[in-house]
C-alpha cells in the first residue's frame, strides 16, 4: 500500500522524514502515519515492539529455515509519535488482501495487520474550557465510537447536545424545542442548528430498533466531528478570545 503513493503527495515531518499522504485515521503497522491520539497532530510513527494476542492453533515453519512459531490472528504493538514523542498502543487484526481474516472472505492477497483499537483513545483529551458535565458525556460517545458502536455513539452525542442546551438555559421541553430556542437566540447559527437537529434525529434513530434505518459508522464519524466542532465554537473560541482581550 505504501509503495502505491505518488512522490508528489509526500510531505516532510518534523525530522525531515517522509510522510506519505495525509491520513485522517489512526496509525498502525499497515500505515504508520496519521493523527496521533495523544497530540492530535499529523505525524509518522516508529514501531518499538509487538506481541501476539490471539493464537489460531497453527504452527508456521519459515521458508528461510528459521525456528517454527505459533500463528496468531491479532497482536498488540507500541508506536512512538515523532511529533510529541509519546507512545501509542494499537491492537491489530490480521487481514488477507482487502478483508479481515475473521470475515472468512479469503481470496488471496497480501497478509497485513491493521488497527482496530487504540490507546489512549483519540479525541478524549478535551479543552478545560468545555464544562465537565458536557465533556464527560462526549468522552463516552468517543469510547462508543472507537468500540465501533455507531448507535451508542449517536445516542451519547444526542445526550451531549442535550447537555449543551441545558448549559445555555434550555433544560425543559423536547430537544427539538430547545434547539429551536437556541437558534432564535442566535446561540446556534443556522448551519450549526441544522447539524444539531441531525444529531438529534440520528440519536433518536440509534435508540430505537429499526433495521431499515441503521446508524452507520460514517454517520457516527460525521456526528462526532460536528459535535466536537460545535463545542469548539460555543466554548473554546469564546474563552480564547476572552483570554486574548485580557492580555
């Protein structure tokens, strides 16, 4: 995969190392660059160790005459971010070609390992400018998201929007009514209000069984990113402006 990147897309890192293609996802051994869950910066990563986790019962006899070893289907690796110089732990599962081995779809192809869980959790370090009762709920949404639970993510993000509305004095009535009130007070600008309503609707959808209207990971990704930007707009930017004015 790395070899397919074009040279024109390569940028330089802090130590003048090559960073192939900006990768908005988390790093793993398959693509050792991306967003650092600790510092939130685009970076490249160095793998400093790995251990197998789940053995599949097979014994591998290397063709080069090396010692036989037990085959495994997932492993844990430790990587160092070249920007903040801190460690990240990644649990990876085996892929064959374009499918994880556990899917049972085996059509041949390159064997690789790709990340499924990261520690620390990305997006879990929030600004102190965000009220704790709001950030705590949002972090639960983050935990659900990185556990690949899109419905639970949507429900917790809806609750985050509820907490935000209560913070601004809208603690009664339906969430739809609260959002309308925040919009009429110009606390929520029209585009933000539209997105907040989308969070409300998908949160409702995630809380009720309806096979025809499942919440997808793509839905959850969009809602998570929006809610984080909403908190930045409502809490972080005003606080930063106030600090600058007080200098």
